[in-house]
C-alpha cells in the first residue's frame, strides 16, 4: 500500500495523476492541470451538508452526508473512483484540506472496491499555497530575461524555440492585445496561476540559469499576472527582437487572421465559425476605436469589411494586409516606440529571430 503524501514538489514535477473529490463548483473555481473532478458530493449535497454543519455540528453533518450519498448513487461514485484508481495506480486523491471528504473516499474505496488509494495531505489548500510560494520564490531568487519587440516580430515563435522559456500567452490562451483573443476561452484566473507556477517550477528545477518570458503588461486579456512576477519582469534585462515591416505584416496575417479563422472554423464549422471570427475582428477594432480616432477607425473598419468580404466570397486573404499595414504603422508602432524608449537602458541584446534565439538559448542554458 502506498502512503499518503505531502511531497507537493514531486507531485507537480512528475505530473502525477490526481482525483479531486471536491464539489464541481469548487473545482470550477480553481484546479490543477490534468486533475479529474470525481466529487464525493455534488453542489447541492455539499450545500445541504454545509448548512447542517453550521446549524447542528459535524456529527449531524456527517450523518446527513451518508443519507444523501447512499445506495445506487454511492455505488456509481465508488465505481468512478475505482476506475480512476485502476487507470492511474500511481495517482492520488484530494479534497479541500485533505480531511474528512478524502478520508471518506479512501474508506469507501477500501471497503467497497478493495482498493487502497492514497491522498494528498493538506489537500487543495496546501497545494495552492505551495504554488503561490513557487511564484514568490521565483520572483525573489530566479533570474529572468524578457523578450520584447514590435507587434508581429515573432516573439511567440522565439519563445517556442527556447527551452528555458515560459509561454505566458500560451498559458493564458490569449495573444496579449485587443486582437489577442482566441477561439478557446481563457482559463480561470486560479487555473492560469497554477499552470504558470508549475511551468516555472519545472524549468527552475531543470537548472536553467535564467527563465525567458515575453514582455507583457500586467494583464494578458482577462488574466492577471501575479504582481510579484510582473514586478520582477519590469526590473529584468530585455532582449529586443527585430524584423522587417513586411515580415511583421505577414506574421500578423498568419496569426491574427488566418490562424484565428482556422480556430473558429474548427470549433464551430465553416459558416458559424467564419461569422464568429469576423465578429471577433470587428470587436477588436471597436475596442481600440477611442485611441484610433473616429476618422482612422472608420477607414480601418472599411478596409476590414472589404477584406472579410473577399475572404468569405472568394477565399482571398491578401486584402487583409491593407488594414494590418495601417494598424501597425499608425497605431502599434508609435505605441511600442514609446515603450522601447522607456526600456532602452534595460536592453542587453538586439537582433533578428535567429540571432535572438541563439543568444537566449546560450544565456539561459543550464
């Protein structure tokens, strides 16, 4: 029989399978990558037991829980837990604090299915606290290199090619600008933080001299970078990625137009997917209209509509270059030029994709 564990570092470094027996609502508020929610009680049952606990105490609440989860319902849940345990003999189960609920699941699995399955002592609360500490320790002790550059230079492509890099935008499922929303929804804030902490933990454990991250604002879409990490990024050396204007236009076309259209069409089908993608572009343009000004917004919107019509009716995507060029030249480039000027003292290297990738690999290597 395997023992219960409090070795949270090993759990996260190894990607150990875990069964979360909290109620679905608790799981939805925050969970860990790869965990499976197989609750002891559903939301309504947990609500009733919680009221009983508050009014009559623990003993009465436990008795109520046993009355609510019995018979065929109990057998079904035990069968689900047993299936998970057999499929993941190296896994663990946990509840919120590693207490009564996980102990009951352990007991029922042992008594009804003949399976001894260990739990995480301290449960979700201990694991969440551990991951918060990972971010705080990294911000205090870990060296970082921050990758900057104008829109469309291919910073995400470089991040993907550097082993020591943490893909903040990938974890947040957002490209980090008004046009950055993906077809897939962003993770919950706590889920984003947990995934980020695990990624940081694994790279730090691998012994990289510095972790590489893309230059980001405090928010990536609707997700908030942990304040201590963001502050550390603002004080870290920068590497500036350069690319020609033509290269940048093509990359924006690839990622923010063709890629976005493909994501929506794969998810919703050709007709509904294209309409959702078109709406996403229109909404993004509208979101920055106050900063564009009415005249420029009207001109860019007209170019966007012409491009969408050509794409929808004839499959032509080249017309999108017209609004992309104006948006880069007149909106994003001046904004980034101002930011680059403020960060100039922090920039320790500049170059194209190949040069920057090689430099970051060398300076962050183990």
